[in-house]
C-alpha cells in the first residue's frame, strides 16, 4: 500500500538476474541462450523501476553468438532505462561467461572465482585411421569441394585448418573489442590478457578484469543502502524438469557440459 502514499519513498530495488550454465542455442534446461533469457532480462529491467540490476554469473562460456546476443540485450535495456548494471562472478565467468560479465558497468568477484579465458576454441576428433583399421569405408558425396570441411572421418587438410583459424581469429577480435570497449583504461597494459589464459578473482582485480572483491547482497546494500530490496529473476523449471525427466536422452549433452566446466577445475 505504501506506493499510494505520496510522501513515502520506496526502498531501492535491485533486480537480480541469475545467469548460470553453458551458453548455447536452444532451450534445454541448464543452458543460457538469448531465447531462454530474453523474457527474464526484460522483466528485470522493466518491473518495479529498479535502482540497479545485478547479474549473478556462473558460466564457463559456450556460443560466442549467444553470448553477444545476451550481452547486447542487457546493454540496450541498461541504456534505455538508465539503470546501472553490476556483475557478480560466482565460481566462473570464463570465455562467453566473461563476455556476459562485461555487459555490466562494474564486475565483482570472489577471491577464488575464475575469470578470463578470452579466446576461441574448437575441438574435435579424428577417426580416419580407426575406421580404416576395421575395414570401414567412408562414403561422402557433395556439391562443392569444401562442403565436408573438417570431416572427422577423413585426414585433416591444411587448408581446412587455415580456414577454421581465420574464422576463429575474426571471432577473437570481436571478443577483444567487446572487452576493451567495456573495460577501457581499467585493463592493465603490462600483460597480454587475450591469450585464453584465466585467473582467480583476486588476480583479475589486479589486471583490471574485475573491479573488486565483493558478494552480491552485501555490496548492493553498501551501494544502495541497507534497506535495498531484491527481486530475483531466473529460468523457471517446468513440471517434467522438476520430476527429473530432463535426464532422458541427455547423456551426451551432459558430458559435453561437464567438459566445459572441467577446463576450469570445476
């Protein structure tokens, strides 16, 4: 009822957006994409006139396109609504996860958080010797000599690798430009931060990748007052997800997700 009393001001509202998981297209539970996060990000910025938006990030990265789409939406709404954005890194904000963190005006981390991994990776296997050993013949017919580029069932070609590296270099440059644009002069000039290396939260502050060591609720209450209110926005789990049905047929995807986290010792 207090909103109807003109001489009483509401306590500052901090909208908290939880961004937790691998970044990938699609809507499978536990993954972040523009499609799965767009509605909750829009609500966070528009509902209740928040004094600030806090991103609670825990992601080892994934798709550069989805990372860019999510970060761009956050920046667009922050500018439209003139709302400051703070990112709080939990276990990890690496690769695409750090791309998301850079959508914020300020980045905070725990001493032991992992940040960075500003690079591009592509991983696969080569099976051509294995199938040859067992007398298996690979038959592929294409219109276009490069249609089967990087086929794991044939020997790797130098020209295929060169094309892949050229694409990776373009994406890497876009990633670097995003980080430089968002972090600016806070980044150290004494070290190359764009090799794919990653660091702890404490070291990241020294390098300018983060602004300080802080946790979400205490920091927001320090900045916006002890009476700050919090509204948390995160993906909703449907009935089947709550019952565990999402595990059916997900073994391969789960293994892939596990590999993303394992790169950072998690």
